[in-house]
C-alpha cells in the first residue's frame, strides 16, 4: 500500500516547526550553557603567543603573558607528567632558557633525562609530610586523572594500578635540591593541591606566579591558603581559563589587561 505523498504546505509546515525548535534549543543553550571560553580573549592570546602550545589547555600562553617571555627564570612543576606533552614548563626551558624542578608520583624520569637538561626530575607523592608511603592510583587510559584520591579516580570507570609512593613536602624537596627561590609554580595533582601547599612555605620561596588546578572540591581551600599568605587571584584570566587559578603576591604589578576592544567584544557575547 502506497502512502499518500505529503503536500507542499505540509512539508513547509514541518520545516518551519523544525526551524522554530532549533531556534528554541539554540536560545536555551545560549542562556543556560555559556560557551567554553570568551572568543576574543582566546583569540588575542592565540595571536600573541600561539597558535600552538605544549600545555594541555592555555596555561603556557598565560604564563608567558604574565612574565612577558622573560628569560632565565626558575620553576617548580608539581604533577609535571610527561616532559613535553601537556606540560606547563617545557616552553620555558626549551625556548626561554628557564630551569627548575619537576616532581610527579609517576615515573617520567627517562624523558626528562633525555630531553630536559635543565630540569631535575624527582619521583615523589607531594604532600604535607615527608618520609611516609601512600597509595597512588594510576590510570592508563585517563592518565592525567591519576591521583592519590581513590574516590576521584573511581569517577573515570577504569580500574587503576595501585602503586606505593614515598611522600615529600615541597619545602623538603626544594631544600634538598638547593633551590632557595622559584619564580613560577605549576600545581596539578588532582585534589592533592591543599596538602601540597600545606607543606610549602610560600612566603620563603616567594614565587611571582602560581598556576593551580582548582577542582570544585578544593577551590575554596586554595583561595583561603593564598589569602592567608598575601596572594591574590589574577582577574585577567578568570574568564579564559576556568580550570585553573593564577595567583600572584598582593602588591605585585599585575599583567597588562586585555585591550579594550577585546573586553568589549566578549562582553557583547555575554561574558
């Protein structure tokens, strides 16, 4: 049995309904789910420092923006992972002559020995105490989500490899390495940031910039730590990088703001 062919008017009505549904969905998403990053600020960073970066997200561009591509600084990279891929300090060493310390609970030492001659890599679980041994849950598929927090790791639906790793405080690590001062600290250890900072005398080492991953569970404790120690969040990057917070000493000259036309363009888009 052949079904009757729909009339032109019926087809036009269905098309109109489809367009209206699409517009309603687009409007709902625009109102309730904002775009992932303000386009003009992102484009300005990409034009100035891009188009490529070695960091997982925009960390490399932002660090370069804060330091104005300054040469010869000292970094501390906590949760450093691979020597190059998704790495926040590779560009600093390879292109700007920086040197420093990298530490991770997983063993990436071979890559650093081969390709990062000015970085000393240490394998430790950074915490608020040294000389202990803790369980670390290493993921293969979602490697960057490996953590000392079992509940956090379980979110990814992958059975982890459990490793026992020696702990160290950042104070002990830097003192043992003979490093009296650092310019930049990168901290990305999947909910372990508060304990790592509890073992770090930030007033003594006086970094000019700290980039710290800020999951919702630890965000307030991070803000409290930095406030107690005379550091403030850099407002310039709050819209363009929602995964990390960037802190600098109170009273230190801040980064140059985005140009007015960039700010205006993103404001028009609802940021």
